[in-house]
C-alpha cells in the first residue's frame, strides 16, 4: 500500500509517498481502508519537525520511531480481528490512531473507533478526531453553556473553527480572535464578535468572559486571567513555544498554579480519545449543527504540499488528505 513515510526529522521535503507493507492486525484490531485523514499541529510540528525537542523522548531521539505520519482517520472496515464483535467489514468508521494514519490502510483498536453516520462524508469525518474532540473537551472543561460568554483565541484554525461552532450550539455568546483575512470566516461560522489580533490586543479590551479557550498563546497568563469574570475559567490548549520545551513551561505553570486560583480559574486541556465524544461530534455534523471548515483537500500523494501550505499560510479550518 501507499503511505507518507519519513525517516528523519525535518520539513515537508523529508516526506515520501512510498510503498510499505499493509499493517497486520491483532485480535482486538480492525484494518481500516482509509479514505480520508486530516492534518493536525502534532503531525507537522511534533512528529515531522520533532519540535519541541523534548517530545523526541517519546517519538524517537535521533530519528522518528514510527516512520509514517497521521493520527486522524476516516474509512471503511476492511478486516476484523478474531475478538472483534462491535464492528463488521464494510462499516464506516472514524478515529484517532497512534501514527500511521496517512496511508491507504491503518490498523486500529476496534474500541477506539466510532461509526460515521449517514450523511457525513469521509472528508468531514476525518476532521473530527483530534480537532473536534479537543474543542468539545476544552469547552466542557471550561463549563461553557447556554448564556456563557466564550472567547476563542485562535478561532480560525482547525480546533478553533470547531470551538466557535460548538460554543454557539451550546447557546454561548462567542468572541473569536483571528487575523484580518479570517474575520469573515469566523463570523460566518457563528462568532458574535471578532477581535483582529493584528490590530487590537484583546487583553486591553473591556469585555469579560466566562470561558476562554486559548489555542494560540501569544498573551501572558495574567493578561488572559484579567479577561475572566470572577467565576470564569481559562482553558489552555496551545502547543506553541520554544524549540526545546515548546509550550511545556507555560502549560506546567498553568497546571501548577491551578489549585491556588479559586477565582478566575486556569486549566490545561489534554485531549482524551473518546468514542462517545467522536460519535456525538459526527452526529452534530449529520444533524447540520456542526459544519467542519475544510479549506482544501489534497490527494494523499501531495501531503508534502499540503503541509507546506499549512506552514506558509495558516490554514482556515482543516486540511484534508484523501486516498
Ligand atoms: N491539548 C491538546 O491535546 C491539543 C490537541 C490539538 C491541538 N492542540 C493545540 O491547539 C493549538 C491549535 O491547533 P490547531 O490544529 O487549531 O492549529 P491551526 O489549525 O494551525 O490554527 C492555529 C490558529 O492560531 C491562529 N493564530 C496564530 N497566531 C495567533 C495570535 N497571535 N493570536 C490569535 N490567533 C493566532 C491562527 O490564525 P490566523 O491564521 O488567523 O493567524 C490559526 O487560526 C495548537 O497549539 C495545538 O498544539 C492541543
């Protein structure tokens, strides 16, 4: 089968579209014929570039331990392991795998996959596992609900476009922070207010929020906490930072101080794989409540170009790969 392989850390130039063995499956696994996958921050920054470097303790010190990129998959069950009862060949499924998703076939634990409902395309489903789940769980951690005022910093990206829509679906009043070129997009998916970070500093504004979901960093924690109402919650999910430690110092500081803040609470969002959340998200797409923003779709063979596009021009929503 074809897959996107690499054997050294670097930019998109180190990626190759090559022939590899189709994965074998264990008794609790299924083999998925992947029809679509989508690119996440972790794919192009952590796994491909090897940043932050501390993450190489897990991903491989000198070179990537797993030589195929990709976490989000959506496709059809092609084979099942001997102990799998919940899925059958031909079922349409979506999920997050531990690498090896940018390929024609991927092996996955049956228990890690959700079903794609009728009316949802493979391309739409492929956007949901990492980005959709992160948005849903971040809003839940912040306690967003009907009537909440929610600020989304990084509203135009993969996670942000889901966060804006999910917060609106909960009945929140949403303010999105994005750049000038993305203001219309963020407004079109439901944001009530826009702050253009190239012109205005949101931390200097008068508005106060019940929930802040931070997907971009860029502002001090103190500045962000000042934007909260006394009962408000700041949820940090930003992976940006220095080359060696990345966002770890910032997120560690937030986690360490969290118990001491009784007001204007701070939390770190760590996305957990959840089939109920996946199927909830897919159900919202089927119902028309959630519309994944897909800026562009590339064939799997052009993954390197897709990543170059993402790195030179921030994506608007998600970039999808199809096989
Ligand atoms: N906690 C977890 O488990 C988890 C899971 C998934 C993702 N994440 C993190 O979530 C973050 C976002 O991921 P993503 O996939 O949505 O990335 P993405 O698609 O690249 O989006 C990033 C967004 O940040 C915006 N941005 C850049 N600089 C900004 C600034 N100074 N102020 C406000 N917005 C700014 C970009 O907007 P413009 O294009 O308008 O500049 C873009 O919309 C990453 O740091 C990632 O590590 C965490």
